[in-house]
């Protein structure tokens, strides 16, 4: 019995954690303009504020125990997880047993359920939530691709348009942004995040929250955002989704938490704990994460929504004896909403849970109030607006622009790109991804329509066709299965062509949640197809459409022209044509290292130095592989353009001992075309009391320059930007010597050293 009750009481007793006391950001490292939570949020920022709202308190006072528990249940309209819920949904809503519904959209369907909610005793409106991850009806490139744009405006615009479309379809809240740092591309969910780097992750997290929520929550064309999955989910062992992440508190604080904190600072309304366990505790039951870091250190009083069935899964993690114990534990830790475990609804009256229950209900009611649902439960439900707002020309153009900006040029050894379409009379489009609309849209889109999607084939047929070329399609082989029976036909077509566009990659169904891979090369017979097409000697542009970094060693050798398009969304094919002919500037950079082979994973640029770093020509007793290089095939931050750029070494322009440290560099377009370059600033702490990463990205800027044009860029760094988590888990800045480097990818060596002292 004692053993059975232990987890609940242990968790309830604060402070209790397997990790140390909270690390507070020292005052001198804080940016005074950025309160930790809620800068942009009309939701009460503190519990005290929440507990003073007379309207909410009056409502709470009228609610029975069952009605309070009922508010905290979330059930699915459609299914995105393993436990389907049966049709009694409407009945439960009328009985006041449901506070929100997930995976639902469409004015008619939402209205029907809202009607039911208004038949309940207290008529508390429902909240409708959905995974709007990279677009709604107009689908944008997958988030990993948008991170490759190194342009936060792209992510913000995607989120804004997604919000406009989804909100017009009745949705109030999206389960996005996903901000999990990921260093192992075997994990299928790398498609949803911004890749391996905490700085890029923070910038993109902020942009998405701004885009979804706008300046003020509650506008009828914006959504409440939900930052997820808190925390460390991306470090799943072996890249196996849902498996353990073993992360030290320091790494958690330095690598995995910063994007969440950035989302907090932008005023994100809600948060979702992750499925996996770390240090013996699943996040849904982790008091250190949920109480100490989230509520105490960061002061978050927004709504915490469990992941799908995650409360019930506490029994499968074997830290709770039964569902009831799991429900009590999660509620006591401030997991406000029970998504799909169907546990909170049935919580028996438990006096020690009363305060937690009231608090969770208040938080949810505050969110509903901020969204304006008490004023008008139907304010998101307007059929005419729904029709007018979907898939507009402007949205499609924005999606096309995002796909263009997200593309990364990996190889252009023969300078085949950009090309003049008129020069090619016969163009063949070959490959299993060439006309795969579902993969063009990418995983985690629930509403985009394949029939409205411009695949590579459609975009190239339209583009080259308008230039008078004859364009033909041949699949060559399946995307996933090994089958080489059609390769000969594809080769024959290639031989009759002046230009081949070969579209390879990963089908969407092997990317995303639970779609992990042990081998991250091209699947099936695709490499064989590539060999056959390359052997024709025809000019070949190889286009990649994939949801994760791929190991492309052989492909790189046989294909001199490689363009990474990711899963590019609704307008992917048009974006591709614009990039090929150079009317759009290719300038994206890799947000994750591309490995040489699967055995190198996890791989990331900002690793530690090691006492035995590899040296040229000596790998015995060094950190090395016997059978492979330890270097990635393409490093973080890498990407070419149709021009060439020179970036001057970093120079410090602020006065000695003055903060902020101002670092400058000049970038010049030294080529013949107008083009984009992403200038990156890396900092390396030379010596400190705990091993520093080899280098860390601290700033970047994507610029567009005419031939011969140059621009001077400035980066400002505060001590907080150069701080780390010390032995006592405090964020500190240690004075000393720092190396600075400005360049066009993460390989750039240190160019300048600067001695910095405490402010
Ligand atoms: C995923 C979440 C998602 C939820 C609702 C879960 O399986 O982990 O990211 O928001 O389903 O669809």
C-alpha cells in the first residue's frame, strides 16, 4: 500500500526532485524588457491575478466537483492517437463532462458541439483544439524546412496564415509550436522542430508563437499556441519515439529548455509535457519540470495540456498503480487538461486535490475568457468567413515563398543551376517523389488536400511547359519498397531527354510521430535508380524531398547537382521551378547536420571538445571511428547559393570591458547574381570551469545582396548570451577569453579572440 501511494505523495511534497534546486537567471543576466512569462498575453500572469478575477471566481463557485473535473477533460473529434473515443461525446458535453475537444475543425461540426455545450447546466463554452503544425488548408513546408530558411519571418508568416485559416474553421488552439531540440535524425519527429541548435530553436519558437497568437490573444483570426513537448523529448534513446531520454540537468537547461523559455517570453498560452521519461520520471509526473521550472522559476500560469493518453500511460511507465493514482498525481502537479485518458472526469471527491482542481479549472476558464468565448461562444464560427479564408491566392503565394526560402543547395559542382528552361526541349521528371502529393504536403497536416497540391511534376510541367519544353514523367521505383522493375523505363526516358529532374527522398509516411528509422539513407531502390540515371550522362538535377537529414554519401558522389526541398507544402512544385530557373534565390542552410552514415548518430556541431579530439592522420586512441569519419557529410549551417560570398572575420567594435559586446562583419556578394546568404556568428568559450561546447551559434542574419554589394552586420551579445549552467545549476557568466567566428556555416574556425570581464 505504501509503495502504491508513494509516487503521489512524493510528488506532492515539494521540493522533491532528482535534480538540484532551480537555477535562477541572475538579475544582471536578465533582459528587463522580457518578463519570464506573458509579455504579450492578456491571460493573468500570476496566480494572484487569476484568483482575483470576479467573473471566473463566480463561475467557479457555481461549479460542482464533477463539473470542475468535467471541464478538464479533452476528447477527440477525430483520432490522432491509439485510444479512440466512442460516440458518447455529445452526450458527455451536455452533461458538463467535457471542457475541450481536440482534432476538430469545420464551422458546422464545431457549432454542433458548441450547441451541446450550451445545453449543459453552466453553459461553459467548449475550446476546440487541433494540431495545426505547418499550415491548415494551405500547407507550408514542414517546420524543419522552415528552420532551414534561417528566416524567422517565414515561420511567423506560416503560423499567422495557419491561424487565420484554422480560426476561421472554428479552431481556438493549436498544439504547436513543437520546439524539441533534436540531434538524432533517426527520430521521426525531427520534421516538427527547428533542428539541433538551441539558438535557432529559440528564434523559431518565438516567431511561431508570435505568428499564431498575434500581439494579443483573443483576436478572432489568431490561435492560442501550445509549446511542446516539455521537455527533452527529442533526445529519445536510439531515436525511438517515446523511449527514455537520459539527460543531465545541465544539458536539459542548456540545450532543451531554452526554446520553451523563449516561447514563455513571447506569452505562449499553453504547454504540453512530453511522453517520455527522464531520470525515472515521465514528464507528465515530473515535479521538477512542472512545478519548479515551469510554475515557480518561469511563473507560468497558462494551461498545461497532457499529451494524448499520457496520464494513463503513467501506469504503463509503472510509476502509478492504476488510472486513479495517475490522475491524482498529474492533477496535483498542475497538468490542467487530461487529453484522452478519460481519467479526470471520474476523479472522486478528494479534499487534498481541491486546491489543484480549482486552480486548473481557473486556468482553463481564464484561457476561454481571453479567447472571448464567454462573450460569444460562436465568435470563431462563421461559415462565410470560413469559406472566404481558406486557400486564398495570397496564402498560396506565401507558402510558395516559404518553400523557396527553405530550400538548401547541397551541390552545384557543374554550375548547372540556375538553368534557362528555354534551352531544354525535352525534360523528364523522374522519381518516386516526383508526383507524390501526400509527401509534398508532408506529415502532420490534417486538412491539406493532395488534389490541390502542386507536386514537383505539376510545377515543372507548368513551368517548363510554358517555356515550350516537352515534359514527361516516370516514377522509376516505389518510394519505400525495393523494386527495380521500372528503372529501365526511367533510364530510357532519361536517355531521350535534354534535362532530367530526378526527385528522390522519403515518403511522408515514414516521417513524423513514431516513424523512426535505423537507416537514414534513401529507402528502397532509389539509389539504384539514381545510379542508372546518372549513368546516362545527361544533365541531372537531383531534388530531395525528405523529412529528416539523410545520409547521402553515395548520392553526393554520383549527383553533382543536389537541391534539398524537404516536404515543401502546397506549392512545392512551383517553388521548385522558380528555384531551378533562379527567379527565386536559393539560400537556406541546414538546421541539422546531415550524417555520413546512420552509425554516426546522434551527430551535432556544438558537441564537446574531448580530451582526445581527432587529429589529421592519427585516429588511434582518438575520438574516432575505425570505419568512418566522425565528420558529418554536410554540417549544420551549410548551404550554397547561385553566387559566392566573402564574409570578413569577426571584429569587436565595442569598447573593451563594455557590454553589450558588439561584433561586426562585412559580407560581400562576390559573384555575378543577386543572391541570399546566411551570415552566422559562432562563439567559443576558450576555457571555463565546465567543458564548453566546441562552438555555439549566437546570431545569424539572412541577407539578400546584388553582385558586388556588401553589407556590414552587427551582432550584440550580453553576458547572458555567453553564460552556462555551473556546478550548482546556476546560470553564470565566467570572465575570460572567447573565440569569435563569422562565416557561412558551422565549420568556420575562430578568427578573433576577445577577453571579457563581468559587467
Ligand atoms: C502528439 C502530440 C499531439 C497530440 C494530439 C500526440 O500523439 O505527441 O504532439 O499534439 O497527439 O494530436
